[in-house]
C-alpha cells in the first residue's frame, strides 16, 4: 500500500491526474438528433420542390404556346405566316412544331402529365383547367 501511495503522490502522476480532459466533439445523441431534424426537413422540402418543378414546366409549356400564337398573329400582319419553332427541353415536349402558322395545332406536353394545345389559326386553347 505504501508503494501505491508513493506512486500516486509522485509529481509525474499528480500532473497527469490534475490535467483536465477536453470535451471536444459531440455526443452520439446530439448527432442522432441533428440527423433526425435534417431528415424531417428533407421530407417536407422535397415534395414541395417537386410540385414547384411541375408547375414551372406547365407554365413554360403554356408560355411557349402563347408566344408561338402571338408570333403567328404578328407574322400575319407582316405577310410571312411563320413562327420560331419551339425547342423541346427542360421537361416540355412540343409536337406539330413545324414553324408554320397554318398548322392547326401546336401541342406542349409537360413532364408530370399535363398537355396543352393551341390552334395557331384561331387561338383556341385546349387542355388544363387554368389554361
């Protein structure tokens, strides 16, 4: 026992025992809570982002069709009867896109299932509730 007491009283052991341990880092429970919060935020944010993408594609398709119709009306006044062919991409596919205003239907199909069409000669619109 004397040997143990002498060892514990030695300056080297006293220095080692008196050093404060640094609590650097996070505990496991803190990390689990952060991961759970991030998972909840992602579960809320991803569907909202997907809905915004679908609405943006639909709006892009409708805008492209309206622009083509307006170009046809201007070109009628100029006597050319043509519009700029619309480029398919960004989640919108255009069909019957010849660039001629005599085409009776120009269709835009957006990813997500919405399809919109416009008659380039008289401007009648079909497809979609808000269109």
